[in-house]
C-alpha cells in the first residue's frame, strides 16, 4: 500500500474521532488546510466520499463508517506492534499526553517532572490542565489524573498522592469587618467564593466533617469562578470565605495573607490517581512515566 494512502487513512480516522478539522489539526500538529487536502486526496484515491461536511458539522458517510469499522482494529494492531517495538528500547522515547486537574498538575505532576526529564530525556511530556471530567480515550490522552471516585470506568489506576486536606480560609481584611464563622450554619451571614465545574455546569457542594460523617450545607456564592487560582486570589483580596485544597494555600496561610476559619470542619479529598485504558503493551516511555509519578512509598 502506498505511503500517501496510509497517511490519508490516519488523517481520516483522526478527523472523525476529533469531530472537526480544527481539533484534528491541533492534535496532529498540522494546519486544517493540510488535513482538508489530505482528505480530498484520500477520497480521490478510493473513489468515494467518506465525509459529509457542512460549515458547522461533519460525519462519516455510510461508506466512511464501514471503512472505519474495519480500519480501527488494524490501527490498534499497528499501535500494539509499535508499543512492543518501543518496549524493547534501552532508552525510553516518545510523547506522553496527560490531562490533569490544576491541583494535581501543580502540586503532584510538576514537582516530579524534573527528575523524570533527567532519567528519560527523549520523552516529551504534554500536560493539559483541565478541572472538568474528560474522556481521555476520545481526546487521545495517554492518561488522566483525578481524585479517586472521579475516575472513568474500566481504567487501570495508580495512586500518585496521599489524601488532600481542604481548608476554609479568608483574608484578614475580610474578617476585620465581620466575625469569623465558627460553625457551618454561620456561613449564611458571609460572602462565599464558590467553584463551578465547567464541563458539568454544576457548583461544587461544600462539605463539612461532623464526627465520623460528612455533611453538606448549601452555600450561596457571592462570587463564582471555574478556576482554583482565581478562587484563592479572590480570597486573598478579601472577597470572602473560600474552600480550597490546603497545599494550594499553604504559603498564604504561613504569610498571614489568609487565615483558616471553621477549623476542624474541613473534609479531606481522596488521593489523586493516574488512570489510563487497559493496554496490552504499554510503551517503555509510559511505563517509566508511571514509575516516576507513583507515590514514593509505593514506587
């Protein structure tokens, strides 16, 4: 089979999986016009239209869908063969794409990347920060990082952090004009900084430790954002009370920029897990990355 036909088939599969020429081009590091040219060339070679395209959407034709149904197992077989070849390398090489929520990206993944880069200098890492829930298979990520309980089904997971304590905090400037809340019910008299999940559109529900159980209290947000850094900075500037991961505000608590409130009421988040689809033959690069990300005591 000629080289151009192989390339065209790969482009076709990528476009359908991404759902648009623009997204597929970004994944492949090419321009949308280059992909459009490749698709026209492929359809000319096979003599049939494979994609129905409009200005707003695209979908495979019946012929295209039939082709993809047979093409996907073949492509998976090729990827498996390449994985087997890569596993035989004495020096891991390749690219790893990770989707992680901001807290894990900043406080778990990044601190371990320098050592990984020294050990595996031929491995390129692409870290995408996204606090929403992502289908890592559909989005072509090698792995994702989320808290236990947020993992996609049918995934292999590896714990990469201990449990993460939360803390309720506010700036001294905010507390100077009102009494610090002592119990959750008193939050109704306070301005609260809340987080909205972009992917689901829902608000993060505040939870509180009560004895051995966790209780929930409705909190009305006087300020709502979808970014944890903005939440922290809003709290520092005196906007109100925020519920934040302790590692993310540790320095601010030490410096006095923030003050902990509702001490003893904050819950603890489950550990972070790196998760990925079942693979027959993970690449040497991916195996090395998993080893670098494991909790040190479990490595």
